[in-house]
């Protein structure tokens, strides 16, 4: 089949554009905006597990490897007897002692689990709690004894910084008004 001479430049142009787009990874179709992972969409409405905005006594420090030392949560300044609140809605899946401290765990769904210690739970395993509901009191034990609570959050089994669920910790970036 012969190509009409007037169509040869158009075919060459289309072929060139196609190769360039393929080589650069570009697409002729408009790219959809980046999507937030569905698990992170539940992060809306997270709150501090203590009244007000507590002072961070010890920040999150995830180790490079799971077996290395680090701080897999954040310590929030608190006194024994202070009320503890659910940072997000969920179901209490653990409320008992581990070694020398009382611990409670709330499963928020979508892969999120909160652990709070030392916290004497006023909720029982199986109870559903609303975000902000009073769930326990600060107790004694472990590294936070009588001075803080340790708040850990796991997303699909990996510890994440709980503060990121409440505060936007990204650096501010000034963009040009015009290009």
C-alpha cells in the first residue's frame, strides 16, 4: 500500500512525537492528580491523646532497621492521673499489662493501630471508641513513668510518627508567582 506524498511529513511528525513522549515518559493524555493512599485518608480528624496540645518530651526516632534501637513513637508530657483520649475512632484490641506497665491498643482500621503506655484503660477489649473519647488515665511504668505517655502508631505494621497525623510537618516551599 502506497502512502500519499502529502501524508509522509505528517506520519514522520507523529512518529517523532510518539518516540519523544515514550522516551521521556510523558503522555499525550492529561495526567490525573496524585492520589492520597486510601489508608491515609482516615488520618482526617486525628487528635492528641491528651487534653490540649501536649509538650513533646521525646520525638519519634525510627531506626534504619527494625532490629536497631530507636524511639518508635512520641513521648508526650503528662502527669499520673491525667485523662487519656482516643486519638481517632476505633476498637480497643488490648488493655492489659506488659512487663511493668499498663498498655492499651486501639485498632483504627485501614492498617492504623495506636498504642498508649503507661495508660490504665477504662475501656475494655472489644469496645468501640469515638475520636476524643476518654479511654483511660496516665499511670506509671517503663520509660515514661509519671512524666509522660508514649504514643505509638503503626500503619500496616510499620511505625510512623504520630505527630504527622496531627501536624503538617512538611517544610514550607515558596513557589514563584509567574514563570
